[in-house]
C-alpha cells in the first residue's frame, strides 16, 4: 500500500531529529481514508525548539519526499513539548508543498485523543492536553460563524469542488459536535446531510467523487451545484450558530 510505504519513509526520515512522537489524525486515523483522495494528516512532536537550522532540515526532508507517490497529500504540523499546550498558537506546518504556521485546533486535538494513530513514540496523553466538551463545541460553532458563513457570500469559491465538499461536510460534523459533543467521519457526515435538509443531488455528487469514479462535471452542473450549496449553507449555518 503506497500510503504505508510513504508513512514509513517519512518516520525514518525524521529519525535524525529524534521525534518524541508522530501521530496521524483525520480520515487516516478515523477509518474513512481513501488512498489517493484523502490527505495524510500528521503531527510530529520534536524534542527541542524549532531553530532556523531545524526548519531548514524539515524543508529539505519534505522536498526530498516529493518524488514519492501521495507525497503532495502529506501534511505535518510540528510541535514541541513546550508549545503543544497552546491551542491558539501557530505551529510550523508543511502542507500544500510549502511551510507556514497554523494552530492545532481543538477538533484535531480531540481526534488525536479519541482515535489518533501513533506512528512513532508516545501517545498524546501527557504531551497534548485534552479538550473539554465546552471548548470543542465553542470552537466548531465559532468556525461556522466566523469562517464559513462569510465564505458563503463569496460566490466564486463555490464553483470549486473542495469548497463544496468541505463546506457541506464541515457543517454536518459541526452540527453533531455542537449538539452531542462527539466527532463523526466524513462518511457519516454525508449520511447525515439529507436529514439536515441538504440538497440530495449535491450530497450524491460529493459521495461519487469521494468514493466512486465520476465523470468531469459540466459547466451547467458546476453552476447549479454552487447555487444549491450556498442556498443551503447560509440558512443552515445561521440556524446552528443561533441555537448553539
């Protein structure tokens, strides 16, 4: 399996930096992983501060992986024991073929504690603080209100499949988390969406692209899908954020 070969190669390449832990989260750990379609979402805990020299070595490591199948989908955020506790802090991250900083969100932290996959070293307990239910719920509602709701107004975004997929799936997942305090997979989110009033033809389209082998969309369908998605998400997000 190409995924496992890439993960093994990546962990071996990190060995000179003596990582305390390497974890997988997202669909790779949660049981809904689709090789060649899903991202490989990883967290590595390094023992020392990320000096410019360490950052250079990480950039070189990822550059050398580029020839590997699936390497473009490997995303890794780098923590240290001194920085792992801060959920609002931006951490060095390799994703989309570049280095930048982003936080390890409460959703990611809960995933790691609930079903995270240990690829190397220690598990999350003791290295990564647990996330209280109230903090998790507040985060997903805030994300819907402050990020996704304004994005619905940007019509140009919704002709892109990634926005349709993530917008719909994230709304369903946030709804369950806010109401019940638990996380669900992308597959479970797709099963739930019709019951939440989502347009069935959009949900079926996402499912075909995630699990099947669909034909390229026509321009007419792309425009219709964007309109249906935006018409649904705006009121649905408003209802969620008002009731939470």
